[in-house]
C-alpha cells in the first residue's frame, strides 16, 4: 500500500507532500480523493489572491449595512408618517409629533456618537482624504468609531428631509473602517506582515464601495471616490475598486429585489425620458447657462458654508456651548429646522412632506409639471401620493415656481446651518437635490416659454424639464465637490444616459467656475478643521516650475554623529524636538548613514540609565567612553533629494510614495531636510503669489 | 488732458500702465474705451490658462478629422456598393469589383504609409504607451507620420468589413501627434520653455480625445485611454482629458446633425431596449457565463494573435518578403480575405455585405431574431435594407445560428491574419463586433429556450438578445484590451444604461480570466515589437515585496573623478558605452557630485582636440596637466536611491517621475546605478518566479 501511495505521490502533479506518518495511515480511497479534490480547490482558490475574497466580502458587507440601514430608516419614517397622518385635524399635536421626532433623533444621534467617539461626526471624507496622503489620524478608523457612526447615521437619516442630510460621506467612512478591520483579520489569518501600500490600496477600494453601496452605482462610485480622495491614482487600484463596488452595488440592488420592493434589478430612481429625441440642439445653450448658474450658486454656497462653519468653530460663545452641550446644540438647531419645515406651516411651500428619495423622484419626473397642473386638481391631499409626488410641489396659490424658488431660498441657509451639526451625516445628497431644484426651475421655465417644444426642421418636440433637473443635480453637486463623475452618477441613478452630452457640458462649465473661485466642500472642511493635508500646487502658480528644493528646505539640521556620547545625545534630545534625526559618519564629513526615530533614542537612553544603575556598583565606567555606535536601530535612508530637485518632483514624490520626510544631500553631505510642513508652506506661499527667494 | 489721463490711470482698477508717449496721443475716448475693454477681455482670457484653448482646439480638430474621414469613407463605400449592386447578375464582374476595390485600397494604404513613414503602421497605442513611460521613440510623433497615418487609415476604413479593421488606435495616435504639433506652436507663441510634464499631460488628454472623437463617447473615452496608456494617473489630467474629450465628442455629434444625418444629438448606435424590465434576476448567471466564455475566447485569441504576429516577424521567408514588398503582402492577404467574404460565395454565411457600423447596429437590435425570422420572409434581397439589417444574418437554409457561428469561426483567424497587415488600422472595433456576435448567440439561444421569457413572480418578460450582445461586446473587447471601461463605452454608444449591472459583471469576469492568463493586446504587441516598455510588477510575484535595490542594481560603475585628465577620459569613453557617467569628487571618496552625458563628453573631447591643434605651435603644454575640472556641464543629481530602497518604490519612482536612470548611494559613496534595463530584468525574473539573491 505504501508503494501505491508513493506512486501516487510521484504521478499526482503538484500534489502536496505527505509526511511518512500520514502515508502509513490506511485511509479509504474515496475519502482520499475528496481530500485531494479539496486541497486542489483550496490551492486554486488561494492562487486567486486573498485580495479578491477580501474585496468581495467588503462589497457584500457594505451592501448589507446599507440595506439594513435603509430598511430601518424606512420603518422609522413610516411610523412617523403614520402618526402624523393619524393626528390630522389637530394642528398642535401634529406640530409636536413633527418636531419631537426630529429633535429626539438628532439629539440622540449627536449625544451617542459624541459620547462613543467624537471622531464619528460629520462626513468623514476630508479625514479619509488626509489619511490617504499618509497622515495617521488617531482613533479615526476604529471599531468604536464605526459603531458610533452607524447608529448616529441611522438616526440622522431617519430625521429625513427635515434636517436635509444624506449618507454618502459617512458610508465612505464606514467602508474604510470595515476595510481596516478586515485587513487586521487578514494579517492575523495569513500571518503576512501588514503592508502599507496594500493597506492604502484597500482604503481606496473601500471608498469606492462606500459610494457604490449607497446608490447602487458602481462605475460612478469608483470615479467619485477617486476624484474626491486621491490626487494620483494607480490604475491597478481602479480594478480593485471596480470589483468591490460592483459586488456592493449588485448585492444592494439584489436585496431590494428579494425584499419585494422591485421585480428586478433596475436603477434606483428610474426615469422615463423620451430617448428618440431627448433634447434639441438649441437647448444645449440653455444647459450651458444652467451650468453657469449652478457654478455661481455653488461658489456662493461654498463661501457661506465655510464662513459659517468657521464662525461656529471660532465664536467663543458658540464654542463654549458646543464644547459641553453638543446634543443640546443639535436639538436647538433641529427645533428651528423642524419648525420651519412643518408641513402645515411654511413647509407647505417647500414640499417638506416628501422624503429625500421622494424629492429626487419628483424632480426627475419626465412630465412637465406645467401641463400636469393644468389638467389635474391641485388640492393637497392629506397623504403623499407615490405616483404623483409632484402634487406636493404645486401649492394652489403659490404655484410650483413659487415653491421651487422658496425651497432654493430657504434650504440655502438651512442646509448650511445643518452642516454645522456635530453628528454623522453626509452632505452630498442635499446638494444633489438642491441642484435638481435649480435645474427643474430652468426646465419648467423652458417648457413654459416653448409649450410645444422648439421647432427643429419642421418637427416639434416637447421640452423635458426632468432632463434639466438631471443636469442641474449633476452640475451643482459636481461643482460643490469639484468632481465630474456626478454626471455619470445621475445616469446610473436614473438608468438613462440619453442626455449625456448636455449634462456633461453643464457639469464641466459649473466645475470650471467653482474650481476657479472656491475650494471644494471637502477641501474647505480640511481648511476649517486644519487637518494636516498637503495641498496641491495650483497650475496658476506660474513660478512654481522653477522652484527647487534648495529654496525651501529646512537647513536647521541637528545631526547625530555615530560616535556620539550619551550626554551629548541627551543634550540634543532636550534642545530639539524633531521626530527623526539623521545619523552621519562624523560631524566633519556629514556623510549620511541613516536616520533614527526620536522615540528610539529616548528608549535607548532609558535602558541605558537602568543598565548604568544596575552596573554602578560593579564597575565605575567612564560614561563618555561608552560610544553609542551600533546601539540603536538605524533606519536606512531610502530616498535622498538634492537641492536642485524641483518642487514639482518633490511634491509628487511625497504624495505618491506617502513620504513623511526626506534628507537633502549635496555632494555627499547632508545639507537639510524636507517634511510635509516645508512643502505645505511653500505650496501655500506660491498659491498666494509669493515665490521663495533663490539663496 | 494729461491730467485726466493721470486721474483715469489712478482710478481704473487694474488698468495697464501707459507709457508717457501714449499719454500724449490725443485719442478719441470711445476708441480708448474699446481698447481698454479689449485688453480687459484679453487679460481675462489669458487668466483662464492657455491649456484650455489648446484642449478645445485639439478636441474640435479631432472631431473634424474624424467626421471628414467618416464622410470620405462613406462616399467611397457607397460608390462601391452602387457598383456592386449595378453588376447584379454577372457573378464574375461582381467578384472582380468586390476584390479589386479592397485589394487596391489596402495595397495603396500600405504602400503610401510605408513609403512616407514606416512608423505609421498598426494601431499606435502600444507605442504611445511606451512614450508615456518616458521613452523617446524617434519619428513617432512627426507631421509626416500623421499624414501617412491619416491617408492610410482612410483607405483601411474604406475597405470596410472585408478586412474587418477599425479606427480607435490610429485615432489615439493621430490625436497625440496633433497635440505634439500644437504644443510646438504654443511654445513658440507663448515663448514658454517646453515643459516635459506639461507635454505628458497633453499626450494623456490627446489619447482621451482620440477615443472620444471616434465614438462620440467622452466619459468612456477618458477612462479607456487611461486604462490603456497609463499605469498611474494624476486626477488633474483626468479633468483635462474630460474637457477635451467632451469638446471632441460634442463637435463630432454636432457635425452629423449639421450634415442632416440626424435630427439631434443622440447616441451613435441608438438602441430601443425595454427599460422597465431590462433583464430578470436569473439571467444574471447567464451574463456571468457569457463573461466566462468571452474571457476564455479572448485568451485563445490573444495567444494565437501573438504567436502569429511573432511568427510573421521571425519567419525568414515572410520577413524577407515583407521587408521589401509590404504592399504586395497586404494585397495578397486582402485578396484572400476579400475572396472569402465575397457575398455571393462564403460571404453570404457571414453577413459580409454589411459595413462595420451596420454589423454593430444589427447585433444590438432589441428584437429577437428568432421571432422576426418566423414572421418575415427570409429571401436575401439584392440590396441591404437599413431597417432590417438582421435579414443579412438569416440565411434561408443555414439559419442565423449557423451564420453567427460561421462568422465566429472564420473571423477568428481572418482577424488575426488582418492584424499582421502593415498598414494604419485599429483593432478595437473588430473585437467589439466579435464579442457582440458571441453575446448575440447566447442571447438568441436564451430567447429560443425561453420563448416567453423567464417566469418571475407570475409575470413573463421576454428575453432581450440585444442586451446579451451588448454584454458580449463589452466583455470580449474589455478582456482583449484588459480594460473595464468598455462597459461604459457600450452604454455611451447605445444611449441606454439599463443593463449596467449584468454588463459590468460580464466584463469583470472576462477581464479576470484574461488578465490572469494573457497579456493584453497592446502589451502583447509591445512584447512582440520589443518596445522598451517597463512592465508592471505582477501582484502574483509574491517575493517582490522583499526585493531591494541592492539586489539588482548594476555595480559595474565607471565613475569620472573631477580631476580626470583628457587621456583618462578618452580611455573611459572607448572602453564603455554608458549614456551617462557619474562624476565623483575623487575615486577615493566616491562622493557623487553630479552626472554627465556621454554626448557632452565627446563634444568636449572634440573641442579640446581642435584647441590643442590650434595651440600646438604656440606652446607645448603637458596634456596631463590640463585638468578637466569645471570644463563640462555637470547635471545635478535630483534623485538618489539607497541599496535598501525596495523594488516597488524604485519601480514606482521610475514610472511616475519618468526617470531614465538613478544612482545608488550608500553611506555617501556611489555604489551602483539603476536604469530601466535593470528594473525590467528584475521584474521579468520575478514574473517567472525567480527572486534575485540577496548579496
């Protein structure tokens, strides 16, 4: 039998080697065959690379979370709507039901998330963007933060269109937290050392999954996350992102089919635009004008938003208030917002009964409201009619133009106010809806001016106002976030791509204006929050191409010679606070040998002190004779710049290789160092038009 | 008056300073106002940045070229079809007309392009990919090559589906040539020095424009060009690409409206798929299986294609033949291809009367051919019916299953043969059509098995075979080119995005298989043509993360000391052939001072020799005393690696900063250098499973 085993071992290609002990065991053949098959499958599966399983799991997990959250939010919202409608007739009770619901949710969301983890507040994209440039933000990717974010976000979403906030940003954050957690599990399973670049790749993919599982839009999810989080991008990461995002989006849509919400997988906000003749050529100009309007409004919005958030962070009174009573602050703000949106009050002029999803569906409607409102009766029903959501926009005396304009006016400052709330919430969905309202107004005006459509070669084709809403949504949200992929996002959301050229034009125009005059929403947050992010070199900074490292490097260098004594070392450590010190052969030659971490040195000195204490009695050694050579772990220097390296090259290097500091070498001697701080300083100086002097 | 001028000068904000001479001139006020306005406009325009005008012009130019080429091709083709149909009844004359047309065109295309510029042959994407990694390919981006490529491509396209080649690749090439030319004009106009990184940015944008102006598909144009040409990508380039591609695509579609081909801007191959219920859930599995089929077939195709092209390049007989008589070779191959596609012969079984565009339109048809062929009469008409292109696929006895399979079988080797033709032609469109045929077969089989559709919750929804054709086209072309953006491309081509999840799944599966087993079409060409391209490190090369520069750097270093004599220098130059030499302080210290080009040294020696000749009579100076210090231009070293830099970091650095060589420094001494050759060698060794030894 052993013979047979041996023969088998020889013939089976790639079979695993068996220990002699195993060979002795008389196992039945079928079982052996199963084992062989299993090991073959296992080998094949492991050849695929664990990355892909990891990405698959990430995608599916995020889809499950997204679906579960939506499910909970819908249940909560339905309960509220049911209560609100039951109380019909009693204004005061209705008002109470309306505000208590929202205030309770936001207060809890703020209180819980701030208690568990203060890092869970806000969108999360600015912080992720900072992390992806190589900065470590403490506590930002922990499980605790994830729990806080998930619970808080569910409450924020359940408060619905009252506080008018979305879920994209937090989902990107949650996704990156799950990716980090899964990465931790993977390293313990495969016993692989944690790889920095692999971790980076996974975070990029996670951002894509986050967007994709929100909207079920994989392609634009990948592109949006790339545009928002990265300045440079490896095409191989794009692949990973696509795979994970497709898994996430597919699963997310699949779940809604299983839940009997839909019959099959279709787009989230399916539209029925005419595809034979989606728009006429002259309309392209109107689309471009719409782009200009969205661009200008986005600049105003970004400016005001940054100012208000900055004010809230700086004002001593508000600061003291929010420092201790964040939940109360949220409650007060929500009370104001909810009172304004109360449907029997001002809310009736801004369609406040509709949820965020219903708002989008109503605005993307392919039917012109002008024609609809002429035919139908315009009484506001006590219940929202899912098939005629537009009715909520048509106030009998105010008309829908009035409500749309009132919505724009009110939501402008209400949204800015809502962005100051310190709870987990996304800011993308609101700007998408805001843009759709802008587009809808333009579209309805066009339909009003040309009731039969624009005449082209004798054929009259009616205007589709929904197309304008589509373009407005893409243009405004694109301008606020400085992204182009919103154009693609609206197509994936609606399942129709017939308008792709006009929408793309509007997005380009709006983006050009916004990028010219204002930093993006996320960059603005980075500025206000003073996150350690390396800004990009503006192409308008014309002098930037001639700036070299020699002009901005830090020359206040404290080198450690290899033959340094402990006393000298102590002196250096107490007089400076650099995190890294260069180690040179000698202070005369200044030839770089490597670098050493400050923490390493401190450890070394502490050990030294203890040792000396122990040895004191045994022998009285002259301390200065104890040369430190070879005592600390010297990190090899992997990159060296020279004073003639250009700023652009150095900037690219820091950004792409996620460096923290490099030394500058000239003719073999260390002459300075460059860290992110120096780069940031020179980049900001250039942006302000100052070119550093040539020394 | 001078007073007024002065006051005006003070008050007008940002007004240009005028010379006293100008102030003296008594100009009329209105004219002055116009000048001021004009200078204001000019300043505003110049503030936008000349990049954007440049990109706009590039987009519009490419659209014009694309349209003009399509126009010419259609005219040529119509003339041919008219002649062919006129000769109906006379088989021999028809045959002659059929083959002479194709043979004449390809022979001329080959002859002309090879005469004018041999670099114009083939697709051009592999060469562009190589150029974008920083390698200079001579003659590749000249005007001469452009003319050759344009004329040759027009003829190739006019030969139509007989030789079955497309235009994407050459358009990318033409676009990059125009960008280079425009860049040259710009540098002369703005008197700006030619910037390397700016040139790179423009080439990337040009590639996007090339694809976009072919298909009128801006978004996928950008993504496809990124995936095909780059391994890393700056998001700011993405913006440029988008802008230029949108201009190109918009102009391209606009021209066809002006030419009365269409009433308004719609997609190139508009489809009419049902959007309410595009596909049922169980169909997703079939889409994935389709992806698997496409993936496997693409591997076979890529393998055979690479082998045949390699064979044609290596075989001494074919080589001798093609070296001298390229045009004859094209003629002979085309004769064979045209004879097979003759519509009265074998061509009737493979719908060879249809052009490339008609083939796509017929395959993407939303109606199931099975149902159509039962209703309609199946006689082949003498003319192609534009509304019922599917009739050409339905042979009365062979059925359309037969023709589709026959098409697959025949075109497989015919296409591979056609790729060996040394004339300007693209290889993307054919694989797109090939994939559509694969998808159509699967779709029609599904429609045959489930004639009433798959039952889902009591509702029967018919199968749409066109959706499968869409998925097949995207999956096969994506697998062959290793891109995912083909998924988006088919949506932009058809103007419908309802199938986005199944198509994306099919593309992902097909890509996973193809990327696992074969290099992409373009990478294969790079391998066969032996272009100096730096391959990427495969993620399966598990040992790659622990490889450091010290293990693969070149230590055969010939340093030049600063105090080198001419005789020694001559010795070094004659004994080695390195393009760059490191300059060190002295051969003892080996401290790097800079580098010097070989050409610089040769120039120096020549000048030296002349000078000596002149001075010989005046004074007999000891040659060895003439130290060379400070005589040649020493380039500063901008980057230095150390032996402990990892392979991944070094690879990234070379790829991203477009480096050609770097020196390796250890403890202040030059110990070796790394060029693309070393990196290429170690990457290839790792791909073959060999890890370099640790020294």
